[in-house]
């Protein structure tokens, strides 16, 4: 986002002649007055005179043109003998001119052409001059074409096209067409009443759209913007009107000049469609009101895509919804977006805007905003050939949290939403990633994962916040990886495998191709070593071994306490921890696996502890149902402590001794017991509860086990089961 710069300002600087107290006269006219001359062909020339701050309003009724000024107007030549009144006064009328030429001669003068039926030519000849076209009758009172130009040496002039009072109906809709040098109408009937405006060399151009349209939605079509100038659109619309009558601004192109700006402001909730821009576009919620719906083309191509910055200026209670996706580009699957979202590392959140930038875009252009200004930010990358997105929390929190628009309908969830492509960005292993450090603003993270590679992440500073920051995602089977290295104290991975079942029958669900299939999907959730995450450090991978579950793959680190919660299922459920790596997961101190299904839909789940992360305390709570736990002595050896609880039901526990020496100490009637694995580096403890009689397999030839009532050793004839399981684990 470029900084605001004052442009085209210059001082007058000329030496002033002392006033003698007498007014010089020429041909009966005072030199400080404005003047009118009419040539033989009927063309009328109005000169504003040398007086700074002089003003004039030009209007017509029929063939009679009125010039109302704040200084006297002298009528000089009148070759065709047109009817003229008021010469030498501030108000002059002329009947029947063939054309108008207005020369604005002195600094800070103002001219308004409220209505005209003939062609008009306006020339800025000094500094900081103002021209308003339209007024009480809007632009439809400008039946003659108008041309505006700037003479050499003049600067900082302003053109205001005022259609605020323009009256329209459902038949004759307000459709404005803006190019680099013209403003016109798109409706043929409106064109008959508004002949259009062309301009050149004007550094500041403003279009005030109608505020009176209660029946039709005003449309602003921006095909191009002027070089080295700023163009402002006031899309105020009809206050109190329905959403269907809200103004719509469509940006189909802008100047490639980096000093060109397009500013869009509104007091209602406009729809802004940004199909292509090559210079900065800014949306201004001037009254911090109902916000806006902004749509941005996310697939770059010839004439499409975000080619420069989009800046959202709104209050911290902003209600702006921004969506970027494949809305208009017909040549899909050609982009390779590499989105980065966060704050600048130097300025941080206190002095700068957060940004969503495409590193592969022109000059890394993007969308700049304050998180409180946006209600939602939706990034849909499905139209791209490949795409990845990183959310960077290291320099501040960029996730939107603004309030929803009052009375607006069909709003997205208050959040950041990312929909991935069928492949990742070239060079990026992940589809979506979070990066953070120990300065992360969050203490709690709840990641709810559901089928079809979807999920919702809630970030908060408290356990049960009223309004957490949310990130929703939907990934693809070709790019299913979510890398999460955000540092939090408490992390929950909630697996809702039954999400998406039909409301009419929970036994059925809709598949990715739209067909109706059974919701009885067996689940084998595996917690394994994920290798190097986005931050280059080791990670814990959470993924389904059953591809028919359509679950996104998650890698995590920097979670002090991580919990995996399994919600109910009507199919077999198992969870396996098979980390099998000597590299510790950075920041991970505790890991829990919990069967969170209710007693009415109890899951007979299986928990396998094949290999635990080094130095981590592991807790398994199997809850309701007839559950089974399988524990490897070698696998639990790296952990600091293991706790198993079968919960209510008829549960079984199998301990694979892996030829390790075990010591089992019964803790009494509560059926708590401690198993001590005497490994090479000492003893590792795990406690179990509510499993009844455990079974020990692959014990040493001469087992050294402290006797516990009911403990059974696997018979030699059953040793093949252990062999098969170990082979599969390898």
C-alpha cells in the first residue's frame, strides 16, 4: 500500500503589484469582473476573471442560460444579437447560445454547470480550481456533451460529477461508465439525456452516484482510470433501501500508472467486484456503517486478477466481507497462487495494516486491512492450477473479527476461510499453514476436523470465549496438508467423522461427487512422525489411514498440551500412536487421546500405542463402550508417563512386552495398576484402569514379572499374532 502523497501543488510565487486604489477599465468592463462574449456562430465564451475564489453556476430553462456568480459579469461582444439580461451584475441570462466555453482563469475559482442542452468546453487555467457538473437534476440535466481540459502550468484541479439528486426508476437504471478520459451512461434512454463527459489532465476526479434510486441498483462500470490522477466514486445509493437496490461497483481495469488511485466510498452496503486492477484500489466505509461485499478475481490472466493493492479502510467495528476467487476469468487452472497473510515484521499491528499478498503476483500485490474492519475474508483457490496459503501470527493477529452487517442476509461465517486448489503452489509442500512463535497471542486452539477435507479452527485466549477468532478451510485430496506451528498452551483436535450426515437419516451422507453413500466409514486415525514442518522442525502428523474418510492431513508442533478427541461413529474406530522417531516434537509436553462419544452412541474403539513421542506424557481415555487397548513396551519407553483408562464397559488391555522386563504393581480394589518397563535407560511407567485382566505377549523367556492376580501370559501357540502385528507396524 503506497503512502498518501500530496501531488501537483505549487505556490504562486509571483511578485504582487501594489494596488493604487483605482479600478482599471477596458471597453466599459471592470478587469476584476467575469465576462461573456458571444461570437457570430453563437458560441459563448465565459471568462471567470482574475479574482481568486470567484464562483459561478450555469443552468438553463429551455433556451435561456443563467450565469449566477459571486462577482459581476460583463457582457461584451454579442455578434448574433442574442437576448441578454443583467450585464454588469452577478446574474446574467443569455438566450439560445450554440455552445459554451468556460475559461477558469484564477486560483481557487469554482464553476458549476448544473444543466446544459448544448456542448460545453471547460478549461482549467490556474491552480486548485473546482468544476462541478450536475446538481439538482443530476447528470440527466447535462444533455450537451462536456469536455474538460487543463492548460499547461495549471495544477491540482478538481472535477466533480454530481448525480446525487439524479432520479431513476426500474426501467431507466443508473449505470455509469468510467474510462481513463470519460464518464458516461450505459442505458440508451439515459444517454439521450446525459451526453457524457470527457476530460484530460485533471488530477482529481469524483463521481457522486445517485442517492435517490429506490427501485434499481446503481451500477458503476470502471473500465480504466486516468494516469497520474485519483478517481473517486461515491456509491451512496438509497439509504434505507433493500439489499437488491444497493450500488454495485465493477472494476474491470485501471491505469498501470502507479500514481493512479481509485477510491470507492459508500454510506450503504455496496457490492464491489474487482475483476482486474493495475493500480491501487481503496474502499472507504465513510460512516463506519453496514460495510460492503467485495469480490476479487483470484485467478490471474490477461485482463484478470489482482495486479495491484486493494486497501480496505473501515472502523474497528467494520462489517466488510471480502471474497477472492475465480469469479470472472474463463481460463481457469492457470494461476499458481502463493498467499501470505500477516503483518509487516517492522511496523507490526499498531502502525500498519495486515495484508493478504500473493508472492507470485505483480509486485507481491495484495489486500490490506485491519482485522476489526473485516467480518470475513474468504480465499477460494479452486480456480488456480495450484495454490498455498500461510497465515503468519509472528508479528500480530491478522484473522478478521468484525461484526456482521446489520440486516444483511446470506453472510459467511465470521472468519478467515480458505478453500484450496487441487495441487499446492510449486515449491510449497502445504496447502494451508500457520506459523507463530512463543509470542503468539493465543492460549487455546480448537481444531474441528470433518470429512471432505474440511475443518474449523477456533483461536482464543480463554477456554470458552464468546467470539474466538476462526479459520475455516476446505482442502483437496491432491493437496490435503495443513501445517500448524502456531504456539499455544492448549490444543484440541476434534474429529467429527459423522459430520455431513443427512438430516433425514444419520446413516447416510453425501460423497464428494454428490452421490448418497453410507455414513458407516471405518476410521483408523494415525498419529505419526510428520517430519519437518513449515518451520523446519519436527512435527506430529494426524491423518486417516482410510482414504474413504476424506480427512485433511494435519502436522503440528509447539502445542504444550495436545488432545485428540474422537466423536461418535457407527463404524469401527481405532486410533494409533506410532511416532517412531527419535526427534522430539518441539514444545509438546502432553498428548491425550479421548473417545468423546456419548453413552447413547458408544464407540467400541481400539487404541494402539505402538511408538510414543520422546519425553511426552500420554493419556488415553476410551470412555463408553467395550474398548480395547494395545500397548507396546518398546513403544512407550520414550514417553515420560502413560495413563490408560478404559472407561465404563467390558474392556481389554494387551501389553506387548517386546522381550522387555516388566514389573506390574496392583494398586488395590480400584483396579489401578502400574506397569514398569525396565528399558535400557531405566524404568518407564504407565498406569491402567478399568481394563480387567491384562494379557501380556512376547515376554522374555524367563519372565521377570511381579505376580498380579489374573495377569495372563500369551500361550506359545498365539505368538504368531504378535509377529504379524509387529511386521505390520514396521
